[in-house]
C-alpha cells in the first residue's frame, strides 16, 4: 500500500475532515502532520456532528491507529478535552498516539498571540489566538518543549527558564504585563504530563514499521496551500507548511513515501482569516451562500467566525494543486450551489494596469487584482440524493468538467452533502 496525503488546495475550510473520515474506513493509520488547534475539521456521522481541532479525523474508526506527528503543535488542553467529548457522546475510545517529539503549545504562547493581535489592531493577521505563531517562533528558536520533556522536571525547568527570559522582558516593557514565573507553570504541566503518558510513543518508528508492512496510511493536512508560509499569501499565512511535501517530515515518514496526493477543493471559495481573496462576495450575495454552505453554514469550526465566501477561483486552485503536487481533486459542497440560476467562476485576474493574469501572483499583486468571471448555467435543484455522477443534472456535470479543465487535475470524487455516504466516485 502507499501513503496518501489529504491536503487543501485553497485557504483551508475545503472539507478535508469529511474526506479523511470517509477514506479512513480503508486505512490502518491516520496521521496529523502539522498545525494545531487553530483550525477544525467538521465531521458528520452516526454519532452526530463533530468539530475536531486537535484529533486526527480517523478517530471514529476503532480499527484505525491515529497519530499526532512531531510536526504538529500539540495543544494538550484541546487534545484531552476532545477525547473527553468523544467519550461523553458514546464514541468508542479511539486508538491514538502522540509523538514523544511533538512540541507543546504553552499557556504563554496563547497569551502572546492575543497580546500581539491586540497590539497590531487593524494591521492584525487574523490569528485564531490559539498560540500557533508564538509556538512555531519558539520551535525554530530552539525554545520549545517536547512531550518527552514533561517527564524530566529539571530539564523542563531549564527549558522554561530559557524560553521565558526574553518573554518576561516583553511582557513588562512592551505589553505592560506582569512576568511569568517558571514555578507557577510546573503543576499544570505535570498534570498534562500524567494525562498524556498513555498516548506518548515513538510514532516515527511505529509508522516506519507500518510502511514496511504495507499498511494503508493517510496523512492529514490542516488549512490549505494558500496559507503556506513559503508558497501562500504571506504574511497572511499560518506558521507551518501546509503542503504535502512537508507531510513526510511532519509525520515522520521517509521522503518519497507519499505516492498519492488528494487535493480537496470546495465547489465555491471560503476562508477564515485576513488576506487577499480575489473572488470574495459581500452583502446579501455572500450571506445567501454562507447560510447554505456546509451542514450548518459557513462558520469557522474553531473560531465560530463567519467565513468569507466567494465563487470558485480556478487561478488560485490550479496554483494550489500545483504546489501540493495533487494527483487528484476531491470537489466538496457541490450541492450548495443548487439554488443558483447562474454560477460565476473566476478564471483570470485583472491588474490595475489592465493586464490579465491566469497564473497566481505574489501577495503584492494579488491585493490589487480583480476577478474575471466565466458564467456557467446553474441546475436549480437538489442533487444530494444522486447515487452516481451520471445522475447529476447535465449543468452540474458541466460545472465539474469545466472546473477540471481549468484546474488541470482530475476530479475523481465529488461530495454532494455532509454525510460520509454522500461522496460520488468519478474514475
């Protein structure tokens, strides 16, 4: 078996959780390889509707081993709360492990995230305030705390002292706050260490063995290609790589292990957070689409904020699929567009000087770009009960084929509703 990556082609919020949940039925391992609790995956199944922020999307299958890899930002509070939530809702206890090398989102990371967004005011980056940027700052400055550090109190005290030295100066002189005492943090971290101990493991070794045995492994990304710090709409990006190319590193798999990359694309566009969004809609037009989107409208699974919505942008999507190295596309939420007589699709950008672009530009040019639309006929009916691609209305089939031509990657699956079984195979 090969390793399959499920990643987003756009700004995130594409429906990766449902796709991972559906494909996990045939997988032995499901692995989170980056990001933290700053974005969520919404899943609807026989137990109800769930928004997962920290747990992998395979936790509803008892046969699957779920892994939080070393590239992930582990929010221990969110992790433990979600496990408790599953238990409270009678979901069978998942088989889950956390890499002992995974680093922890600390209480001061969340504090600095809030303080910095408040300081920036109107220039803020739209952070979810979950501590992600301060976490990755510490990680790359070699000031992070690994799960394994929780079990060596003296080492933990040294790590915290090193990390807080500069932070306490900032707290006092930049933010006007009281400094943080190392000793005040130790009891909370000791409690987390005790609760995490049953899950801590050498997941890199585990996955290497699984790969050698031919097990089916899914690696699950968070957010999408356009939020990648190197290839996305920087600085309106997240702080870890959202690309399938990073998945081998963040999961702990050898380079070249990932042979299949599924890019998830929504049939229209949506995002939470700041930054340029060329095909964005406003006013009643946006609200009409937002109300119908997903299972309960387009609102962030983590923040609850109304998602920005717009028409499908094939310029951005083609670029996102390209940097992801997509071998196929899964198109989600096609059913949502059934209320429209006509459906615009953004197929090019116009710059202020009149130049037309059909390639995705750098952020400086993107911020002044205007959409150029091709308008397709709508199908004006409910398609959520279709059992095959051939049962879709001709207009819906034409929409899929048009998107496929413009994206340049085969669309092999189409989601027509929030449930697992509402997924059409198109081979």
